């Protein structure tokens, strides 16, 4: 049987299952049709958009979008593929993308009555979102100008920094702050800023922007650098140390997919994709740990951060500690030399209500001893 005929037969069988509501079977048959059909043919576009219709019935919207997009790569003006992708985007709350497809359907086929009420509804949603975005953008600019202008009265600057933290907790606000270059502005400000309330709230804002977002976490590391964040621990201000420690943990959580608070273990695939950044974080922490200029409480926070994450095998931190600078012994000696000079007894505290630290009290040499326990 010719390949083209077999593809058509699979499609017909898929249509039969579709009409009967057997979505899995329909998808299976459409997939067979796709597999036996040459690329960039109109027949293959039909099979993709048919499979997309079955995915829509199963509420597998991402898969529906993927199939519609493949159909549109072959036939860009296919109104059925555009309509179905519009429905999938709409279901996922991606209204701008849905509106774009709806407009294209209307432009290609002005007489399509099915798209008209959808287009009208999406137009209203998008128009409202544009107005909200404009209002939020104005608010973000205002807060940034107040917080980062040293000549502004300190009470107004403190309020603005607190409002920036509140804005960062909203997805749209975090995106705008990131695009407005808040990271570079924070780095510049901290060269001269003395007010602890402002410093702490801005560090927390970085954490919130990175939370559960690997792309943003990588962007933060690229823009401001891990050594800069680690240096924020080099202080005697407990609240700043807690905020900086939480920031580092949040970056690690975003890069690895884990959450210590919820006891969520690392995602192996995510760890693999972000291996470079994760390795850089442990390397920077180990070298900063042996710095003679680091404050005792700052070093304590780094020790705790390392110990909190060493037990997670997906991170491979225990093995990385061996690799860094050649051996455990080299790091053991350095750590003992610095840690032995300190009595690491910090009180339990928290950097935010979302991250209770409950720091234990470590006796002399506890860190080096724990190294050996983990590695053995």
C-alpha cells in the first residue's frame, strides 16, 4: 500500500475514534498517519491539526499548541489550526497569544462567525491587561526612582524599597522590575547605601524575583554574580545575613527544582541543565569560606548553607567538595584553621516568614567533622 494511502487510512480511523469520543485511540491513529507521511505536505498538516483537536478534548493544551504550530509551519493560513491554537492559548490564560491567533483567523476568514465572539472577548481582556500593565509600569518606575535616589528623604526611600518587595511578589511586577534593570541598580546603590532596611528589602526582592524561576536565577547570577551575593554575608548585621543566605538558597532551589521547606528533592533533569551554575555556587562558597576577611557570623551562614544541601546526592556537592582544590584534606585543614577560632553559636532566626532557619549551634571543628561524615 502506498505511504500516502496508509496515512489517509490512519486518519480516517482516527476520525472514527474521535467521533466516538475515544481520544487516546484517535491520537494513536493520527500519530501513525504523521509518522508515515513526508514532511511539509498539506496532508501532514491535516494530521497535526486533527491530533491537536484530540489533545484539546483531553485538555492537553500544551500538546495542542505544539501540534497546531507544526501544522502552521506547513500551512501558515490554516484557520482550523489557528482556531484550535487560539483555544489552547485561551485555556492556559495566554490571552495575548490567543488574541493574535483570533485576529489572524478573522483577517483570513472575515465571515467566520465562530471566532467573532471569542475575538471580542479576548480584545477586551487584552485591552484591560495593557491598561493594567501601563499602570503597573508607572508604579514600578516611581518606586525605583524614589528608592534609588539618595537625595530622597530616608522614610520615603524605605517605603519605596518595601513597596518594591511587594511588587516583586507579583509575577508581572517581578518581570517589570527585572526588565527595568533593578539588579544593576541594586549593585550600584549598595556601594554607598548604609540603611539596613533598604538593603535587606532589596536583597529580599532579588530572592523573590528568582523564586521558582530557573531562567531568572541564571540571569541574576550572570548580571550580578555569585561572589557579589556571597559578599553580602560579610557583615555583622543578622538580618542582612539571613536575607543574603535565603537569596543564595532561593537561587539554588530555582536551579535544582528542590525546596528545603517542603522537603522537595532536586529535579535531576533541571540539575543537569543548570550544572554549571550549581557547581559555581558551591565553588564560590568553599573559597569564600576560607577567606580571612569574612566575618564569623557570615562564615557560620555559609557553613549552614553547605550542610543543608550536602546530603542531596543530585547536587553532587559532597563530591564537588573533594574536587575543589584537589582534596578534602586541603579544605579540611583550611576549614579547621578558621572554624577552630570561632565558637559558632548563633541563635535561631529567620530571614522571612517563608524560610525558618532554626540554626543549630555548631561546636569547634563540627563543620570539618560533618564533611567527613557526609563523604564517608
